[in-house]
C-alpha cells in the first residue's frame, strides 16, 4: 500500500507549498499503482482506479497553485522595486 502513503505524503507536502516534492510524490504514487494494479483483486482495483483519478486532478491543482504563487511573488517584487524607486527619487 505504498501508493496510498505516497499520495498522502504528497498532500502533506502541498500544505507546506513544496510543489516539486508534491508532484514527485504524486508521480511515485502513480508509478506504484501502475505496477500493482494488475496484481490485486477487483475491489482494490476499483479503489486504485479512483485514486488515479484523484491524483491526476490533484496534480493539476498543485501545478496551478505553484503558478499562482510564482505570479504573486513576481507582483510583490515589482511593488517592492516601485517603492524603492520612489524613495530614491
């Protein structure tokens, strides 16, 4: 059940805004799921398929969050530069 562990570690990392680590853990979870999905019974296979869908959607959310955070940092930098220029002149 390493795939569940990887997924939940990824979720924990996303709360810390560690986007690259989060994506790496999601990818690792998908890798473990793909290797195990043919070796499990039908009930677990259904749960794993659902988990794949959840992980894929989480990856898109994490990517969007990282882009938004990067944009916010750029805006803050431009505001700081504008304030510095006003003080100098």
